[in-house]
C-alpha cells in the first residue's frame, strides 16, 4: 500500500466490527448477541474487554465464568477460556478453576438472580475465603431470562411477573453484603458510567483477592416495562439523575429504593488488602 | 505422612482411606468436598495428603459447590474428585449432568448409607444404584464401579480416574458404609498403577474443536490457559462448543454421550464370574452384598447345589449381554441387594424371561444373613 493510498483511507475511516477494540476478546462469529435492545449487558461486556485491554492481561490467561440467565450468556461471547456453568454455581466452578490453575485471571460475570438467589451462599463463602477472583454482577432487579420474575434485588413495592401486587420482600443491598462477607474491593456503578465501570473493573482485576463490582443495568423488556420506566435510554437517564457518587461511604447506606426520584449511591466502597485464600493456605501448609 | 503420591507397600487401612490413596496414586491433585458420614475419612485423608503431594484440598460450603469446584478444577487441568454420601449425591445431581454434557473428566465417590433422606447416616446401604444411572435429568451414559474391599477401593478408584480421562466424563465409585469403614490389608504397588493421560488437543488452536470426537467417539480436552480459548457450556452445543439449540445437534450430542459408553462396553464392562460353568442357579451381586453372597455360595456348593456368581465390578454400564447368555443356562437368578430392589430390575430386563429372577432385599442399616440368600437359591431349584 502506498503512503498516498493509506493517507486517503485514514481520511475516511470505515468503522467495522472487525476494527472494534473489543474484538480481540470476543468471539465475532457469535455476534450479534442475544440481549434485548436497551439492555446494559453489552455495555458491561465492552467495559470488561476494555479493562482487559488496558491492563494488558494475556488473553490466554483469562478465564470467564458465568452462571445462568441473561448475564450468564456473557461467557459465550468472550474469546478466552470461557465457561457457562449451571444456575448459581459460577463462583464455585471458578474457585476450582483458580485453585487448580493459579495463573488464570478468573472473572465471574453473571446476574443478580444467579449470584444472589440460587448462588448466594457461594458468594458469601468465596468472599469469606478471599479466593482470588473478580465477580461482576449486572443487576437488573429481576429474573430477565425467565420473563421478569422478582428476585433478591427487586426493590420493595416493585412489580414483577410473580409480584403482581408489588414485591413484599426486602432486597439485598449488594455492596453491603459483599463488604460484610469480606470482599477486598467493592464498587457499584450504573451502565451510564461506562468509563468508571471500566476503571472499577481494572482495579478489581488488578487486586489479589475477592473483588466485587455491581453494575446497575436497565431491563426495558422485564423490570422496566412492568414498572413503567420507559425505554432503556429512559432508564439510563434516570440513573444519570439519581446516581450520587459517594466514594468510601458506608455501603450499609447504599440501599436502592423503588422511588424513581430516590438517590442511588454509587462509587467505590471498599478497597483493602488481605491475603488471599491460596496465600494463607500456602503459609499454613509450608513444608507439609 | 509421606511426600510420595503412591504409597508402595502393605498397609492396614479402611476403605475410605484406600479410596483417597487410590485417587492420589491415579494423579488426583484437586479435591473439593463437604463433610458427610460415612465418607468423611476420604476428605480427612485428602486434607492431610494433598499438601504433601503438591495438590489442593478445599472444603466447600456444600455439595452443590463441591462438584462445581471439581468441574472447574478439571478444566483447570488437574485430575479432580469429590466424595459424598446419599444426601450429598442428591445435591450434586445437576452438576453431574453439567459434567456429562461438557464431557469433564472427574471422579465422584459415593459411600452409600441407609436412605432415603437422612436415613441411617452411619449404617450401610446400596440405595443409590439407580440414582447413579438416572439421577441427573436427561440421557447420558454412565460408568460406575462397585468395590467390595478396601483393596478394591484403591484399585477401583484408580480405574475410575483412568476411565474418566479415557471417556471424558464423571465416573462413580459406588461404595457403601461397610466397605468405607472396613479395615483390611491394602497392597499398593507403584509399578502396577497405570495412568491414562489426559486427551490433549492434537491440532493447533485454530483448528481445534473441543467436541469433535475421535473414532472412539470421545473428543480431546484443552485445559484453561493452554491457548485454545475453548467455550464450555451446558447448553446443547456443536463440535466447536458453541450453543446450537436444534434437534439435529441435540441428537448428535446426546446420542454420542450414550454411544461413547455403549459402543465401548467391551472396554468398560468388567464382571467377575465364579463357578458359572456348571451353574444351574446364579447369584448376581455387587459391593458389600457380594461378600455375604460369597458365604451363601460356599454353603450352597457344600450342599451340592450347582450355583455360580456374577459379581458386577462395573454396575454401569450394566453387563446385559453376559447376564442374557447366563440366563439361558440357569433355572433362576437371585439378586441380593442392600435396598428394596434396584439392580434386580436390570437383571430381569437382561434375562428377558429366560430364567426366574428373585430379589433378596435387605433394607439399609444391616447385611443379609447368608442363609437368606441360600434359601432363595434353594427355592429356585
């Protein structure tokens, strides 16, 4: 190619999927993805690929593990070693993967129902042990894949297909749960905060130990529709209005209300260091 | 204890301990489990021995996570196992299905106890035999061994690991409380321990298809971090490992999960035949019940009864061709089991009316008296 021709092309860049910076980490032949228009999962995946790229983690050292549900399908799009496991068991599968093959940088990417309803027990125990992995929870406040039933993060009073009279259960406050259980890094952002999500993911991936990033996402087909929140873009706008950044604040005060005017606390709640499960184990087992 | 993985020598140990030693000898370097009677000695032995041989032991929060961690451990590149008993076996069923669907080599030892539910936690049972074949939803082939002594707990655990790698699937060691807690001489000889190596990819990553089978219907496995960037899913998937949700793919995939066991039965099925040449009646038995059956066999022979025994080394896949042939030779078959009738159904099916088949049941919690089996034999003559 002559310099002249190249310059000509540079003037008129043609953006194709093949040129997308995330391509390196994605199975192009699997795209387009299955997610609904307006869903935040695509943004979360992009942030993660950008974080991998920024950190320069070798692709062959990355293991992505998902459970079941909309977010659970994410593993299928990563061109890394990727594991789409059973409902709720992504974290224990990832625990085995990490302990068996410590060089792997293990990311669990799943949803609120998968990680905190059926898989809740595994979350708190992996955090307690401080197994070295990054858990990314895309929270859309409901079970999207199965048709919009209420779940462990559905705000009190919100409507879902199995809470037609309003949800009368108390939701989990995920950053508070993660911090209480022993996570060494805890952050929450919304899909409006694309760059901050990426930064949080970079920090979480870089830390040794159990890191947790919650990403609040629109679900215009499920939760949004049932609660008259409009299109995905409207939910994003709502996040923009409601989100208040409070780094270092008490995660106990980060509960999410159904009230569309109520503030949503986002930011980095926890960023501490403590030895990982394997580090402590190896210390005890030295010379055995 | 020792930094040697294979403890060559003569030992006095119980079946659970022998199971753990068999696993280590077979190259197991990842164990995830949850305490449950009567398997706890396996986990206890592993917690002590695994660090000695450079492996990893983890006590998980339940059996759901134990089996999930074992599958992750196997994909991480380690030979992996868990051990449990009835209630834990029930909890593991969903991820046993994931292991079958994703063709993940691993070993699950089930030290059976009186059941259902909490049942008789400290006492013998053989009530999970059908669950081993049919416990997880859907169709898949199964390989399950039934040891009858601590020595066989060692030997069959080695076999289980090798078959798990050879056929890329979870394999069961279906023992019971009596075998697990029985203490006997166990001889270990490193020179006799053969290891079936992991079926690594034989082509470059660009060409590799994780679910493209060889002629023996079994694919190859790329562990995490080896550069093959595999996708592994419990969804119905094509040879590339990608979800493909249609009937044709379902037929190919699930059909192969059955065929890779069925069409390799000559390699997998193992039975022991004792005195069948002139037999007019037959005992078919396995596990702890087989030891009692041997007592009945000896007494029957002393009384001049022409009896033979088929002992199932592999209970699954069931040796139906062998039982069918023998059923043509004998007047009747008795099947002593420490349950209220499980493998007897397979014996009935295989003998297809050629011989009368009689269950000798015993509930969990105890063993048959040899006389019970003897009386059943005499009744058939």
